[in-house]
C-alpha cells in the first residue's frame, strides 16, 4: 500500500495512563450543549437513548394492555367502545412489536456489541444516529396519530381487504403502514451496522469461535432483519399504493389477491418472532455464564442452534395461514419445519440446564429472571409445537390459546431475559447498582403476575374464546377466567412499576459498581463503568473465549492507533487479524436533518403521491451534506 | 399407545378442563372431526406436559444438587464436560424422536379431518360484516332458499359448506363440530363436517373483520334427519301472509319505512339484498347474529335501535313511532 | 499455502450452506409441484425430498472432511482460536439437522395427498 | 486493569480496498437486503402470475425495445466500470475522473431510457394487479438506478475538488461495486418484465 500515515502523528504507544485517557476522551467525546447532543454519534449515547425510548414505548403499550384487560374483565362491559378497543389492540401489538421488542434488542446491541468485541464505536455511527431519529419520529408519528383518533384499527397484521380503502376509508391504515416503513428503515440500518461491527471491528484474536454468545445472537438476528424486513417493506408500500394511487395488488376483482398480503406479511412476521427471541437467548447465555460461575456448556451447539433457527424461521410462515384453504400437503410441509425447530431450541435449553447443573449459581436478580425464562419459555415452546400441527391449529388459531402461546414465547423468551439484562448491564451503563431487594420483588411479581395473567388464556381459547373481540356475551362462561387473567395482569404491571422505581432511585444514588461488579468474563467489563467515550484506552487482544477469566489482572492490548483523530482497528473476518486503521466519523448534525427530511417525505406521501417529487430534493441535499467530507483531519488523509 | 387405551384416557385427562367446557368448546366434541382433533390435541398435550415437568425437574435438581467446590470459573472438569456433551446429544436425539413422532400423529390427524365425502349435503355460506348468509342451493331453483345466522343440518350426515365472503375476510368456526376455515374475498374455500348427535352448537367468526367482529356468531342446529327434511320443505315455501290487521299494517310499514330496501321476504314485494333474508325470521333462535336470544322483546329492541345493541353495524336506526314498531314486530313474529 | 491446504479451506462451511439450501428448495419445490404431482404421480414430492436430503448430507460429508483435515487450524473448544474447524463442525451439525427436516417433509408428502385441500 | 502491549499496529494502512474496508462490507449488507427486496418483488410477481389464468391482465406485453436496449447498455457499461475500478486501485486521479464522467453519462442515459420504458409498458399501475406489479418492480429498480447515478455524480464532482484524497479511491471502488449490483439485479427483471408475459 502506498499510503502511510503521517509519521509525525502522535500515537497511543507514545502516551500512557491518564494522559492517554484524557487525549482519547477529548477526541471521542460528544460535543457539549444541545446541538452537541443532537450531533452525537457515540454508540453509547445513541444506545442509551434507544433503550430509554424503547422502554417508554413498552410503558405505553403496557398501559394499553391494562385498558384491554379492564374491558375484558367481565362480559358486555362498556369501558371501551368497539372502535376504541380495536384501535387499542392494534396499537398494543404494533407498539410492542415494532416500537418496543425489536428496537430494544437492537438498542442493547448498539450499546453492547462494540464494547463486547473491543472496539471504540459502532460501524457507520452516523447511520446509527439516523436510525435512532427515524425510530423516534416513526414512534411519535404513530402515537400522535393515535392521540388524534387516527390510530390504526385493523390489527397489527392489517389484513386486506379490511385495511383497503373500501373498508377502511380513514387514514388509519396509512398511519400503520408508514410507521412500519419508519421502523424498518431504522432496523435495517442497525442490522447492517451490527453485521459490519461484528465482521470487521472485533479485537485482534477474537476469532469466530471466541465471539461472545450475545454478539453471535445479535449477528444472527441482524441477518434475520436484513432478509425478513424487505418483505414487509414491499407489503406496506404496496398497501399504501393501493390506498393512495389505486394500484390493484389486493383487489380480487382486478387480478389481485388478499392472500398475497398474508404471504408477504408472514414471511416477515414469523422471522420477526425470532428477531425478538434470539437476542433474548443471547442475554440468557451472557447472564448464565456469569452467575453460574462457569462458561456456558456447548458453545458450538448453541451457535449451531442459533444459525439453524435463523434459517428455519424463514420456512415457517405458512403456519399462520393454516386455515386459509391452502393445499393440505403444503400446510403439512410447514408443520414439518415448525416441529423441527424444537430441536435446536431444545438443544439450547439443555446446554443452559447443564450449565446450571455444573455451575455454582449466585442467586442475584439477573439469574432469577433467567430461571423464570426457562420455566416460562419451555411452556411457550411446547404450546408452539401444538399450534404447528394443522388439525390442532384449526381449532386454536385466532383464539386466546394462541394469545397465551405467543405471550409465553415473547414475554418468557424475550422480556424476562431483557429485564434480567437490565439488572445485569445497568451497572455498566450507569456505573451504579440496582437494588437487589427491589429486584427480588420485581422478579416474583413478574413471575406470578405473568402466569396468572396468561395461563388461563390457554383454557379460554380451548373453550372457544376468539381473539380480538372487544367483548363477549354473558352466557359464554368466559367471565371467571377473564377476571382472573385481568387480576394477574395487574400484578404483572406492578412488577414493571417496581422496575421503574428501582431504576429511578438508583440512577443517581445507587451503590457504585466499579468496572466489573459481577466478575464477568467478556470485554465490556474490562473498561470503566460507565465506559469512557473511547471505550478502551487501548484495543484489547483476545486469547480466550472468556478473556477476563483467563487473566483478570492484566489485559493484553495493541498499540499504535492515533490519539489525534478517531481511528478504529479493522480485523479480518474469520481470524480477526489486524488489517487497517480506518477513520471513524466525527459528530454531525446531518443525520438528524436527513431524518427530518425523510420524515417529511414519509408523512407527506400518505397524503399525496406528489410528496415523492417535492420530498426527494431535501433528502438528497441532506444526504450529500452527510457524506461530503467536512475538512476534518481524518477525512482529508 | 393402543387406540382403545388412548380413547379411554381422553375423557379422564380432559376432565378438569371439560368441567369448564361451555357451549362453544373444543373440549366437548360433538362432531367426527372435532373428536379427531381433540384426540390429536390430547396426545400433544400429554407429551408437552411430560416434557415440561421433566425440564422443570432437571432445572430444580441442577440448582439444588450438592456442588463440588471450585473457585476459578475456567477450572473445568474435563470428564464431566465430555459426559455432559453426550447427555446433551442424547437429549437432542430424544427431542428429535418426540417431534418426529408428533409430526406423524399430526399428519394422520390432518388426513382424517380433511377427508372428503362426495355425498355430503352441500350448502353455501357467505359472510358479511357482521352476519352470515346461508344458501341451501338445489338444481331446481324452487328448491333453493336463503336464510341467515342459523345453519340447520341433519345429524349424523356429512355436510359440506362452501365458504365465500361478500366483503372482508371472516372465519367460520364451530368448535364443537370442527376446526375453522377462513372465508376469503375472491377465493372459494370449503369445509366438511359431521355432527354426531342432534343439538345446538354455537359458532363465531374467528378472523378479525372490523368494528363488530365480537358480535358475529351463529348457531348450528343439528336435527334428526326427518325433522331436517320437514324444516327444509317448510323453509322452501314463501313467507306466511299476515293473519290479522296489525300484521298487515306491519307488512305495509315494513315496505314504507324502508326495511324492504335491504331485506328480502319471499312471497312479498320486499326484495332487498343487503341485509339478511327474513322470510322465516320468526322461527330463528337469535337476533343480530347471535348477539341476543330471539324474543319479542329483543327483536323489538333491535328494530327500535340496532346501533345501541351492536354499535356501528350497517342496519340504520329508523324513526318509528311505538305503534309502528309494534306492528312491524307483530308482522315479523308471524314469519315462522 | 499449498493447493492441498487451500482446498478444504474453501469448502469448510459447505454444510452450513448446503443444508438450508436443500431444505429451501425442497419446501418451495414440493409446494410449486403440488398441482402437477396431484395430476400425475403422487410420488414427485417424496422423490425430490429424498434427493435433497442426500444433498444436505453431502454438505455434512464435505464439512466432516474439512474437520478431518484440520481445516487449516487447530480448534480447542474452551479457548477458541480455530474458526475454520469450528465452522466446519457447525457445517457437520447443520447438514444433519436440515436432512432431518427434509426427512420430516418427506414423511408429510408420503402421508398427505397432494390433491387434498 | 493493567495493560500489556503485545502488538503494535502503527504500520497498518489507514484505508483498504474490498474486504479490507468497512464501507465495502456496508455496501455488501445493503446489497443483500436490497437483493432480498428484489427477490420478494419477483416472488409477488410470480404469485400474481400463478393465481391469474390470464397474463398479462387486459394489456399487451411491454414493448421490447426499451428494455432490450437497456440490457445491452447495462452489459456494456461493465467495461468502463471495471476500467474505473482498475485505475482507482492504481490511484490514477486523471483516469478515475474520466471513468466517473463516463459512468455518470451512461447512468443519466439509462435513466432517460427508463422513462421510455415506463411509457412503453402498455399498462397503467391502476389497470389491474398486473399493471401494479409491473410498475412496482420497475419502480423499485429505477430507485436503485437513480440513487446510484446520483451517488456517481456527487463522487465525480468530489474528485474534482480538493477532497480528492487517496482514501476516496476506495469510495470509487465501492461505487463500482454497487453499479455491478444494479446491473446484476436488472437481468432477471428484464426476463420477468419483458419475456414472462410473452410465455
């Protein structure tokens, strides 16, 4: 290579200790002030915002759930009108799936993956900032619409023709479809960042078989996002086109077909479940190793499971369509794949059980949530095996049995690990510990409340209660179990109140954590809590899958990176051999401006197709501003 | 497991659930298909219960067992690691065997449930927001008739329903008889089932179809064959003419107030196609698609203000004086 | 690097790729051919599944060969540091797993008629 | 934690080409997901083709000449594209400028031709599901074409400013790489749009 860095440039091999830290801090710090905050491209700043915003949407979605449980606590109640109820259940599903579950997992990845692979920032940090703004604006767009009584009311799946202009002439389905576009853009951007971060920014020596399991999980998840979400993009775009400019994709009188929508939606919708669940398994593995005090047994088995699950998740979508009158053999094929996904899931569970079996468990709150996860998720997985069977599914499809099933899978498989992860990584993110006492309350309220709320729904489904009904008649024998379920929901909600209080109290005044309060083994614990803007003063060198357990006193590092400008170390894909010292972008306001221009374009285009014309130039201008070299040192080299 | 033993176990295992089985329950099968599905469900349920309990026991045992002492997390005991690897492999193979076995059970069930009988009695169901149109079609038009929200079938005979939708997607579901099948715009689906015994079975729309999805039920009345024949012959006939002055007045008002624009009453000038056929409405068991049992009081309340009982449905509230309402109600009651 | 060393390196991940590929083709293939096989021989799907299960297992065989040759590096489980052998092991598992999925689909096409709706 | 320096990476270059560069992998990622978008759109087309007994619905197949002309130009454009790639690797600024100008002109020409193609589809988006999916598929590809042409033009301008520093050559090679994707994505679409309706 002919280009060499300026030999006079100051490098980190010439400095040490505090001087090195201070210099790097100055280079990598987010600028101060409001403008500085809006310009930030630090993955930790963006990640924190992402996490907080996603939890805010969890709170909103949770309030909707409580409203629904109040309405259904007894027969023929009039607490909510049919119209309100339909908006609320649609908003609940859409918020939880698109504004909470997927973003929160990506948010944790944005924060943790660069730290865990031992680098200084995520790949494409400006894209990362842009992604956050798109997510925020999309979520606000949906919720402001709801406040204005234009909240979508056609279900989070928006089946045509109910969501077509003919049967829903309001703007409600457009709001839903365009919110999807917002969150898809955000999610796709993060996925590419994660993939490139994992592929290229790993610390030297972190070969493919030394990547922490959480990072592996996020890698697989990111690939799922990249291959699943284009499908819903095509779907939501075609729906908007049908409603806005009279295309005929779903108009059966002009050659369109309603089932095309269902295929497109579920080709995304089923992998979506795994996009939410696989990060949960990554969190479980991370927490388990630390609190069982030994590495997770069967590292390769778990990764094989993740990869197999990832592939298989693309061949299950038709099990959402077993009652649409498809050929029975076709349906049977999807039974085959759906059943077999139990094998990789089971193998993972057995690895975790074996780890607990051999380990010396330390019963702190994160571990409690992992144990709760195993108990709940296995039940959800088993009811999943039931709905994979065509004959059984014809009875339980679209009933409360399915509602119970997927809440066991999603809350058990993702929210329990997630809350455990909050307790686990809160010290790293804030530098302070959460209260263990409140943590125990939190766990037991969640565990009991969840099961009381959702277990009875299995029975409700079997005794005939369909989903998505705003009420039921008094002669249907469903009242008692519904009341019980609503009571459980109240307890479950209380557990989140405890979590909120715990976070609020300890955010500023909690006990100081130190670098590695749990004596964990992965690299994010090798730096201070919270980490400095540069993450690591020197990039670590990895020689073992559990580097901090191999040697907790001293960290092997590389030297030779610039301390005058933002520089990352790129390494090779499989062996993680150092390859280049690539520049990492400076803070910039352009991602925010681009997000604003894109928002104007997206919202405009649900009202008039001409928005494509007048909405594009501002986007082009802001994008050029984003990519045009700013004259800073690393750009000009 | 031998079939006989299995069927003997079914009622036993589902007893705690059957206790709360209502009138729209998969746990109280009254059809050949629903019984077959419950068999499959029971096998899956038993396996699932055993597996779940086994996992929880393994979890508890793993947590509670006496642990050997070690303080370095990486000081692994190699023979243990190897044994564990083997145990996980064996458990994986066991999982595989279980799911393959369950798959075979599922395919077998699927084959039985969807088996077709060419001699089945055929009727057509067209779903509307938010009611059901039922058409008994025959090669000769004078033996074809239309009814709504109530399906009468002969008990013990296979029935084939052809499913179509007039507007959005709905789903036809009578859990006591068989699993559900969607009614999809622009597509023709069909479903076969056989009611084992005479009785009344409730069904309900199971696919979200808009505002009043919750109030879109119907009843299946399985009748003994001869009774079904009599009902069919009667249903073929046009509506009864009103026998008294009040009834005749009601018939006139039915047209004058616009009811006839949407509803058909065969044998009269009322020929509207938008709402349910009311030719023999007085003989039905429910009003407003299973929302209320049909009595003079409920029918009157429904005509007086349909938007109160089922807000947002497509039957408008008509301005009626109370005497007009009474006359129309009297007329409709006579349409048996 | 000699040619002999490069060869296993190129294909060490074959099992990871071939298994899912065969399964995807099988799924789409039987689905697309359902109409055709209803009108002609009912065994089209089963034959295709059998062939594709062998393809998936071929992936396993290639990966297993790469494991035997060391795939260019040593691999010790707890430490890590031999990513190619590691990927080859994943290929071995993945090929077998997807062959089993295909076998289950084969069972489905033997038990359920392609004409049944 | 005590740090032990075990290695010095000061000698590494500050940018790389292809798999050694971050942006290249980013482009790979976006191509993968956009490629999936094309695959899904093709799948939707084939689904509608399969459920409809008549195809194309109520229209004549598209006129062949615009699509065919485009296909020929796309294939030929690979030659100047690859030449640009080679000179960018050699960091020959003058030739890179020529290559980028050529690619910009070709891109604009293709956009104009694309306008004719829309005009000769012989169906409107609101005629039938056939018209809708044809417009969607072609529109999707046009978006990619327009984005890449815009990118090429901006890069061309950039290479005439003081910002034309060595690391920009890596950006040029990424742009070359992306153009190949646009070409590659077009080929199945050409068969789908122009020949499947003639089956």
